[in-house]
């Protein structure tokens, strides 16, 4: 490897992340080249003198034991960055899940360094950073993930990006109320990666029956990535339309889409009206000061759990089917307390394939 080739090699390394001379030597060794530290120092001087672009410079910081770290930084930028922009970046980091900040922390920190070195270092940029110890995310209702989840998520993302069919061999649990008629293994044309209520899902259509499914990635026990591809452009808007029929992601109890009407007490209704629950939601204030909420979606387990959340501050106006199922759940709850019997898992909202 001649010097020009080494300069290009070192430049590419520094584009990725800051490096010490020792780091550079190790990377060269991996590529099959042995170079003395002294030569690398000379290369770095030459790189700074004649190889960098006009808006680039080599920044050197000295750490413990006088060890120098070399960073490729930009001295100019066509992007105007303000304090508001920096705060927007900090807010986005604060809203990240534990899985992202811890499970993929090394990857996220690379982007942090890119922002820090290529944008925030600019002398013309005026900003104030909020110390990390003064950021707090409650991570309430976030799904906990094991280290093995990284492989699953990477495979699913790759499959969606490359339009590959995924064979779901088995799942465990009941995260989205998959219809009883589904038996595993199945082949899924995965179209979407979805983040919902603290967890990650994939959504798509089964290969043979073209049934729409949403599957919690953490519930997948075994799977295979096939070499089969599928046409995704026409299927993608259909998948998004199917999601709009649901309140959240859980499968609907039937194939109907209902006009949902709920009445909330004044304070609760005012609170809810400032949040996004469904694309079709509308709120209006009644003469008594209460709020009327309307939605056009299916009936599912998530909808019931959400209604129960507001306890005595909500009343179902319609449809009648929603009222009946709600009262049925109240009967089950009261029975559990009256008999003091052991709980057993039931799900009356399990979707059924029906023509009705």
C-alpha cells in the first residue's frame, strides 16, 4: 500500500469516527498491512496538509497518557443550526426507548458524535446543551428486551427493506390477538416496521390467504428469512389502510368498522382532546360541559383497555355491541371478586374470521 492509498484509507476511517494512531494501525493490520506508528503520524500530517477538503480540518485532542485522538471536523456548513435545533435533537434523544439508548447505545452514540463534531462544534453556532443528568424518561409501559432481540430486529428490518418473505415458525403469547384460524408456521409478506405503545411490531399480509397481521417482534420464538420476494408497492397502502381500521394495533373482533361514540366528563374530555388516539377522532363540547368523542374504527381489546382506563369518567354512547361487550367484561370482573376464584386467561375479543 503506497502513501496515497494509506491517506485514502485513513480518511475513510476518520469519516466514520475519531481514531488514535493505534486504532489506525490496527485497522491497517486487519486489511493486511503493517505500518509503523511514526509513518502514521507522517501520514496524518500529509492528510491535513493536502488531502482534506476546504471545509474540513483535523482536530487533535490529548487524553490520558498523552494519547492523541484525531477527529475529522467541518469548519463550515450550509445548514444553519440554532439553539432551537439543538434542543430538538436533545428532545428526540430523550424520547428514545431503553432498548435504543442501552441495547443500541454504541450505534446511537456514533450519531451523537457526528452531530457534536460536524455541527455543534461550529464557532458561529450558539446553543446551550442540557446536561444528561437533567434529562429524565420514565420509560413507562416500555417493553423490556433481551440481547437476542437485536438479531431479530435486524433480520426483520432487512427483510422489510429487501421485500423478502419471512417464515414465522412459532410465536409465544397473545400480544395482538391474532385470529384463531392462524396456525404456524406461516409465511408473512412483512411491509411495515411499527412502534406502538412501547413495543416494536411488524405488519403485513400472509402469503397464501392474504390475511393482515400485526406481530410483536418480541413474541417471535422461531423464524426464517426466505429468498422469496414479493411486490410491495401496491400492498403497502393496503396495509396502512388496514391499520386505520384498528384502535391501536390489536386485531379487531370482526371485520366491521363502527362509528364509536363516547362521552367523557368535562375535565377528562378536555385532557383527552389534546392527544392523538386515532386518525378519525373528533371531539365536541356538549351543553353540560362534557366532551363527545367520535371515531370510525373496529372494536378490539385495545379499545376496551383504553375505555377502562378512564373508569367512571366515560360512558359508551354507541354502538350497542360495544356497550354489551363492555358490560360483559364488568360482569367478569365483579365475578372474580365475588367468588375469589383463581384467575384464568380469557379473551372475549379474540378476532374471528366472519362474513358478518
